C-alpha cells in the first residue's frame, strides 16, 4: 500500500518560500514579455486528446496523460505543450486579428517522461508566441527577449546555442537514405559521436561533397567563422536557404549587441521535428540542461487549416529556479507589513487596526494564539513581519499601542486613535485614504 505521504513520481510541492521564489521568477519573465508588447493568454489544462494530437508531435503524444470524459466517453488529455493550443486558437479565434500577434503565457504542462534535471512530469513554463511574421526579425526578437529574461532573473554566465535544422535536412535529402538510417545519423549527431557518424557515412557512401558536409557538422560550432566554413557545404538549395537565414539572424543579433551571447551550432538536431527554421537553447555555466528553448515552427498553424508563420520560445521555470539558487541570486521573500498583537479582552483594537491598514493596501496578520509577548514577537519575526503592533500590553497606557520595528529593534508608543486616523503619518509605505 502506498504511504499517505508519498507523491507520485515526477510530482513536486512548492512550499511557501519556494512558491514565493517561483512567483518572483514568473513575474519577472512576464514583465519582460509585457514590455515587449505581448499579451497574456490562458488555455485549458485539458482538452480532447484527438484535438490536441492534431498539433502535437508523435513523440510528445505518446507521453500525454490521458483520462476519459465521463459525460461523453471521449478521451481527454492534459496539455503536454501549450504551443499547439495557441496555434489552434489563433487559427480559429484570432485568424482575423492584425499581424503580427504577440501572445505570452505562464502555465503548467504535463508529460509522462522520466524526471530530468530540475524537470518533473508536471512542470511550469513562461514563454511567448510571435505569429504572422516570417522575417528574421521575428527570431531575433524572441532571442533578445530570452537574453533579457535571463538577465531579469539575475543570471550570469549564460549562452544561447543557435542552429537551423534545415541545414541538416538538406543534406539528408542528398543522402537519400531510408528513414531508419536517417534516424541513426541524427542520433549520432545528437550525441556528438564522431566515430559512429564516420562509420554511418562510410556505409551510406553518399556523394563526396555530402559526406564531407556530414562529417564536418560536429565542427560547425562557434562564432561568426562557422557561417563562412559552412558555406562550402551548403550545395543544395535547402541547406543554402537555411544558412542564408541563419546568417541574417546572426547579423541582426550583432546589431542588437547580442552576438557575444550566441554560439552557432549547425550540428544541433534537437527539436528537429518540431521546428521549421532557426532553433536555440539557452544554457548557463555549470548546469547540465537548457533553461529556455525555442525557434520557428511555420508548419504548426497549417495543421489547423491556417498557413501562417510563427516563432516562439519558453523558459523552464523549475530549471531557472535551480540555476538562480546555484548562482546565489537573492529573492526578497515577502512577509506581512504588520503583525497585530492584542492583549485586550474585546479585541476591538486588533480588529480596527487590521481592517484600517488592509483598507489602505497594507498586508496585516493577527496573532490569535494566546501566548506571551516575546513568543508572539518571535513568531512575527519568523513570518518576516516588518512591524509588530501591540495593544493592551504591559508597556503601554490605555489608548496606546506599541509599534516595534522588527528589523532594527526600535519601538514607539503611539496613540491608537491617531494611528487609526492617519496611519501614513507613522508608517512608511502606507498610503493615505
């Protein structure tokens, strides 16, 4: 029998301090997106499985959590990826909106994967979708936002690996190998396994220039020189188009002043099925998984009957939090502005103070437990309260309250009536009515 305290594999609880850090990260990222002109969208957690499948790659479909709708008997699924949902919404509900459409989200998604580095079966994403813009400026905008997001989280020592899957796809078309052998080539590239790649290329025996290009892929990694080196291998139309697009994106990133944050990688094949154009992943030094990823996916909306270009990216919030902790990024954890302790019999002072201060926008907690003053103050400090207000205590006269600053230890005796009339006169951060 499963112990009543055990969580399912891949589930996570965010305790109050962890939840505060999570909300801080999400708010900082959503603030970046909003300042770039993106509007938040909220999509349902579950939908009919066959509808979600329309826009979801086969590999992701296999990892969906599914359940039966009791009313209709149809199969439901928890969303494994928000992008197909947004693609369908744009294709059906926002088709006539002026382009480009800029949408942002902060949400959870569910996948039946083996839990990875700081990544669970329910995990949280914050991202954007830019729809209706086919120019390279679209990719550059989202890359710039990703960099700004990393900085907004206080992270340093990061880089973005940028590639274009069509460069490799063009070479595969020249190889004309069976699908199974193409998958082997991709797997070897994904592992950066040069010896296996060399063996496979030898067995497939493509044209000499194609073989040279395939074997060169693991070395096409670095700065601007990669584009020049790749030019000799872009002898088919698809690879040449991909290289031209990547060159323009890199040129624009240089104008943005972001080229130093980007490494080009034409041997990168992750995200191969999903993305139709440029693809990037953001890494932070010392952390073994990407904290953000995205790129162009022009084919997605066409699955819902609306052929429209699109590009987007998302942060993995859990991984971002792990990196913030590893880099010592401090997050101010909130506590109540005021903690009210009332030793009077009728508790009128406590209720009046709490209501008055809350009406003016302050956060107020009350100590309802009967205990000594020092115990109450210890509890207030543990809750990170800023000021303790004590009514009816032994150190004040009738009609007074004691205000203790819990940060510096100073205290003042104040007239209760005057505090109720004009709290802002006595406490910074409290506005007048």
